[in-house]
């Protein structure tokens, strides 16, 4: 075999490989992520346990980060192995959604099925008191966000109102499922690129959103958090009440929905 023939063979095999990858489609039609890529991105079950306040009622998580099932116990269907890359909170439509920390609006739009209307915020380490840049995405809002890119929000400022956009369809039917899906991404720096309805940031990794509420997180790495002893996985939830009081008073991060009277 001469060099040219060898070269053509290599090119052919590479193209066949690429075709093979394209043929590997997830249930939603996108390329199915490999398990290795998912794990390296922090898409693993972490097992943090929210501890809600005794003095107020906070609307709880009904499908945690890493869950393979929806709130009703049914198996998820998505292009990352059925993995839930955020937390779900069931809400009446029109419930105010709050910025979990001070931050800047970096992207807002209307996505399709599974995405809906969304807002992305970027939080600096000074915004959260945590040693990483964090990016939060709030999904299924009832209306496209009027917030302009570049707007600074204080912790607890409204980012929109809850809705069911992006949920009406094959699984939930015409009724849809009104809820908030909150995603957290950690990255070493402030730089990001917009890709459709998501952002790419250097070394970005998914983070169990509950991690930001830990008093002193030992790490913002899901693999480290997963391996904590159970007692250290309990996370008391800081929050804001409907009248705007934050508990504890000096917290920089809060639950994305106001907590009310018991
Ligand atoms: Zn979700």
C-alpha cells in the first residue's frame, strides 16, 4: 500500500467514524453524549440533601440533580443518558423566580422543547463568596425575559415568573408542567461563548445547584461532593421571604423562590 492509499484509507475510516457518531442519536434527536463525557462534565448523582427552614415554607425540589426520573417517578428521556442536569421545583404559573445571587444577565431567549423561556446569569466570586465563576440558568419562564443582557441584578431580584414553556409536548401533553428548572455551571473564569440556548466557558462543569447553599463548600466539584460522608451532605437552605427579608441576614445566596409563612 502506497502512502496515498494509506492516507485515503485513514480519511475514509475517519469519515466512517464521524458518520457512526452522527448515527448515534439521543431520544431528542441530538447527538447522544457518551458516559465518559457526561462524567467528566460533572453529570453524576451527588446526593446533597436540602434541609429546609423550620420557620418558613420553601417550595421543595421534586427532582434532584442527577436524578434519572421526573418528579412523578417516570424515566427521563434526553440526550445525556436521561441525566437531570439541574433541579426541578414545581410551581404555580406566575410565581416570581429570584436571582439566587447577585449577577449579570448574559443571555435570555426562548428555547424549544425541554428548554422554554430562559435567563442566564453570571455570578463572580464576589457575588457568591465562592471561589469560582458560576453561571445560573432559569428555565420554563412564562414569558420571554424583558431583562437586557448586561443588566446587573441583586440577590433576590426577580428574573421572571414561572411557567411551563418547553414542557408542552410528548410527555406532559397539552397541559405541560409548570416548574422551574435551575441549572448551575462552574468555570474558572468570566469568559464564555454563547452556543444556541447555552453557554460554553473554559473547563465548564455542571454543579449540583444545592452546592452553592453549603455554608463552606469543601469543593465546587461534584465528584468531591459526591464522596462526602452523609452528614456533610445536608445543606441548610438560605432564603428570602415574600417581604424581602433574607435568612440568614448576611447570606449572599438564596433559594430561587421566596419562602412563605408556614
Ligand atoms: Zn429539570
